[in-house]
C-alpha cells in the first residue's frame, strides 16, 4: 500500500484492444504496448506520419477571396444574415492529411512455446521513467521511447527465449494499395529488419528499421523476419522515417548500431540512463496528492475507473495526464490522439485542431512546469508562420498572419472549411495558439524573440483587417465566426463574435507590451473595439452585434474566451461582466457530451470561482466512462473515439481549481472541490515568477512561494484581497483559515 500517490498504473492482463495498450513516447516516436507474452506487440507511431491527401493540390491552399471581402462586409453590415455562405471558391470540404500508425513490432512465441497460464502476469507503465513492462514468471519485456536518442527501445529477458520477430504493417484500416516491402539481414548483433510502406499513388513512403541484438542462442532468417531460439535476452531498437524515394536502410542500421557502442554498462541500461534525466526531471516537477486511500492507490487502473469519485483515481489521472502530455510533445505538440493511434482511420484525421482541442490539451503547460510542451507548440507555430501569412493575404488581403483551425503538421494553410464550418473566416486562432507562449514568458520574466515577432505579425493583421466601423465609430470584426456555433437567427459567418473581439483586444495589447515602439498605435486600435454585450437573459452574448440571438446548446464555449484562457473578464477586475459570463455558463448546454466541452466548461467555472460547477463538469467526465485502461481518454462517453482531450486537459482543470495566477495576482483555492478536502499540490509555476507548493485541509491552507524576481502582487483568498511584496530568493509562507 502506498502512502503517497502512485506515479504509474498497472493491469493484471495484456491489452486486448490497442486503445488499452500502455503508452510511451518522446514527442517524435510513440509506442503502444500490448504486453502479451505470447504475441508481444508494440505499435509504432511518429508525429510526421500523415497519409498524403488525395485530389487537387490547389484545394490544400487557402482560398483566394480577398477581392470579394469588401462586398461581403457591406452585405453583413447591411444585415444580410446569410451573406457569408457563398464566400468560398466553390471547393468541396477537404480534410487535412490523416495521421496514421506505422506498423507493429511482433515477438511471437511459436506453437509449443506459448504460455497459457496467466497467473502472476502484470503489466505496468512507470510515468516517472516512461518504461512499460510486462512480466510473467521469469520473462520480462520492457519498452520505452528515448528522449535522448530518439529510438524505441524494447528489451526482452528470460531463460531460453524462443521467438519469431517481424515488422507487421497489418493494422486496422491500412490501405489495400500500400506498396509494402520487407528486408531482413543477419548482423553481428543479430539482425536488421526493415519495412517500407509506400502510400498508394504517391512517391512518399514510411520505412521502419529495427536492429535486433540477441544474447545467447541461435538466430536465423525466417522471411519476412527472423527466428530466435534459446536466447537469454533480445534488445530491439526501432526508428521510422517518412520520406520520398528510397531510405538508406544500411545507414539507418549503422546509426542504430552506434547507440550500442562504447557504453560502460549493458546496452539497455545505458540507453535508459541517457533517457532518464530528460524525462524524469520534467515529469517530477509537479505532483498532486489528494490524501487518497492507500488500498485504492494499489488497485489496477481498470478497477479504479469503476470508482469514478475516488481520490486515488483523480491522483492517477492527473499523473497520467502530465505523463501523456509530456510524452506526446516534442517535434509537435499533441494531436487529437496525442502521439498514438492503432488505426489508419483516425477520427477527424488525428489533426491539430486549433479552435479548442489543442488549446485545451496544452492548457497546463506553463503552470504545470512543462516547458517541453510550450516549446513543441512554439516549434509548430514557427514552422507554419509562412503559411499563416498566405492565409492572411489570400482570404483577407492583409499583412500579418491568420492561423488555420485545423492542421496536419505539414501545412498551416486554411483549407478545411465548409458552409456549416466557415473556419477560413475565423481570425482568433493565432492569439489563442500564442497565449501559452505568452504565459511561459510570464513565468520566466523574459520575452522570447520568436514569440515577440509572431505577436507583431498578429497585430499587423488587425491593423489591415479592422477598417470597418459601426454607427458609433467603433471598429467592427466582419466577417466574424464563433467556433463552431451560429446565432439562432443567422448563419455561421457574421459580425462581432465575442471571441473575435476578445482575441483582437488581447493580441493588440499583448503585442504592444512586447513592442513599446508600436505600443501607442496598437493600444489605440484595441481601445476602439466595441465592448461585450449582455443579452436579455443577463448573459454575456456570444455575438456583441445587437439583434443576433444566442444558441445555448453547444459543446464549444468560444464566447467565454475572455474568461479563460484570457484574463479580460474576472471577478476581481470586471465583476459585472463576470456575473454575465457566469450566467452564460449556466445557460450553456453540453450538446453531444464531448469531453472537451465538459472540461472547457470546468476551466471557465474555475476562473469564475464556482467550485460546484467545476465538480459537476469534472463529474460528467469521471462518471461517463471516458477513460481506457491505458488512462488515455475518449472523445465521447463509454470510451467512444480515442482522443487525448480529457487526458491532457484534466490536470489543467485541477490546477485552475486550486491555484490561479496572472503577472500581478495570485488566487489560492478559487474553486475548491468539496470531495477532496485535503491535499498537496507541489511545483506549480506562477506567471509572476515564483514556484508554489500548496497544502490544504478542512481547516485552511498553507502556500510556500519561492520567488525568482522581486515583485508586488495581489493575493486573493476566500477572505478577500491583500497586497504582497515578494523578494527574489526569499521564500514566503502564506496561511489562510477556512471560512
């Protein structure tokens, strides 16, 4: 029994479905590990693996609509509610290129060597190391994905190992037209296996290479793989590449062999030793202890999931969420499925979906001390900025940048849109994607030059785009779109969506803070935008334009962007708007019960200091059977559609309920959860440059602040506000009593 939270999970049986496979990853390669001792399968993924799009390549460029923009604006401002429906170039709906798995590494025990007795079987994943392990009797199989060497490492040990090893492309949904080629050659270590899969009708392919190092016994080729008999251990190193033409498999094998040379210990131990400082250090920065029952902490994850209100479950989901978020962030931030899928038919193309999902998944990056996630997001943005410029020019005839709502990682062009989802008209995406980078800069107390440059380009866009005014001389955002909703009495493309207003104000003012030389001009532009509107229900309206009626039953909460992730609307600075925002939250329906909708609701409720509403929204996910045995989540209840939104967003919800910060404010226990009256949250980073440890009980709370810069902040607790002077290098202990 554990007196502290468990940083891992376990199951007493192998995974029968790929959704239940334990996960490892380094932000480039991913592994889904089934852990079956008789058919040891590991599905290999890589962030770059997207199937080339079919059809006209011109449909994967932003539509050239700028010449018609002025006419569209005239019609919308004149009150034509459907004017934007024809603002396209007539193309059909085009999805981004779908994410897919590479292949599975299979280690099969031949007939006569299989073990049907599962007594004593156990499979685990250690969040602190990234190692998955399956044990049965004296046989052990371990898998991890190295952050140091960018390689999938599998180590199987046991007496007299007899195995057939192969690379198998046959996964659900794999196209029948794949051009598959296998390679196998014996080497001094054992063998080098390769598998090439060329996409139908394309010169693009992905090729996996596995070096097999065998200790003891005999190794022989058994096309398309090899047969091992009587070995003491088998070490497999796997990489996959997406490429044009042919991959130099010999060179790839040589690079894998180099990882085994010159190490003082055993190859597996040395590979793990290089990986651990990078992974463990990041994972262990933040921990959550909810004083859970030690007996429940000892349960396998699948049994804990049957106790949805268990503190031990919430501890483990918090730990798993940070682990999976870290493991899926590197080359890119997480996709809709993180870094993992076992099926070629990935829902919604396994895209980066920027109008809610990616933003929710990365919500905890700054506070939960995962700069690795922020850096992955920043890298994606930097690579795509040229495409964002194309979007601004083609659709709006403007300088600067406009982010797409969907991306496959290769392209940042806005080409996924339709009449019902005019996503090419959405202008708030760049501000939302840059917000975690700005938060990260706040925690460090420095302005990253790349972030500063991107913010300037967003401001340039608004300078060119915000040219129309209303009858009172206020600027108008037209066309405007509130993802993914529409007014009850108008079409999707319209005027002055609340999200667009908040994003424009925030982007201009943030760019001004980063660029004092342009500050007066950009702040003046922001000040000319209209205020939010409060509707007849007393709620913050989703569209500030008078006459546009709200549609309440929707999974997105785009109009409350000013509450979260921004600090535009708060109970402290704008109490009347906060009341209206809270009323809007009360009226919002859950529509199709998507996980991201519930947790987005919870994040906004936490900012509005409504712990009961946070508890309810969180309960909808915990009670709704959203989590697989892997502790990765689903998009819908009853584990329908593999999706990382709930898994990656849940840590952010718990942090926001316990601690909130801005560059000038700290809020302790803004939305406490009654079901968890005691606990400890350690290692949180604040946006005023201090780390924070928080301990709370029914009697009160204690926070230890460790400032890295001297600064005055406002401290808010349940008893009110006070000013607090912090001195760099001097710890500060704060205590509060329960009301």
